[in-house]
C-alpha cells in the first residue's frame, strides 16, 4: 500500500500543493455514493467525505456523525477512519498518526491523521488509503472500481 518511502513531515508545516489536493478531492468525490460539504465533526473549512447510504460498522465513521468517514483539511491532510489492521502499518511507514481522540474509550481506534500528499507518488498512497476507508464505510469489500 505504500511506496516504501518514509514521510518525514507532519501536518503543521507541510501541505499539499493545490493541484495535488484538488486531485485528492476529485478522487474522493468520484467514489460511489460519496458526497461532500462542510465537515460536521471538524472545522467547517474541512471538506467532509460522507456517504448517502452508510452501511459500514460503527468504527467506520467519525462520531458523532453517522455518515462522515473522513474529511480533507485545507492543507491536504486527512482525518479518516481506516480498517483497524491498516492503522499500525500506516503509522510504522510514517504516513499517519492515530488521532488523539481515538484514545478516548467512546471513540473508535480506527481514526487516523493521514499526512498531506505532496506529489503524484504520495497522492497514489493517499488515494489507496482513502479507498480503504470508503470500502469500510460503504460495506464494499475490496472490489476493484
């Protein structure tokens, strides 16, 4: 799922170039059943990724929303839910951090902060993670689209 490169940046001082963020948004909006708008669970300037027919498990959504599985911040980083088996590999590869809210017992362990992609290679990784999040939330099981 990753390029094998460690990403030595954090969300505070790195960002996606406008064309890379636009491509990420385009990929998100092209996923079946996804609609976008201001986030219901983050700052309104974050672009929410929501499902028209959410059928995934509780841990597939950013609570208290029942249909927002992620959002893209203006800088290009994402907060999203991912299948639990992906959390550790993404963190170990330097791509993500567990979201601090996931430390609270009432929140799922599946929420991560995924770093902003800066080029086409990093965009491909971010899109793969985004797709895994969408698959979990939509109930699609690894189908090729």
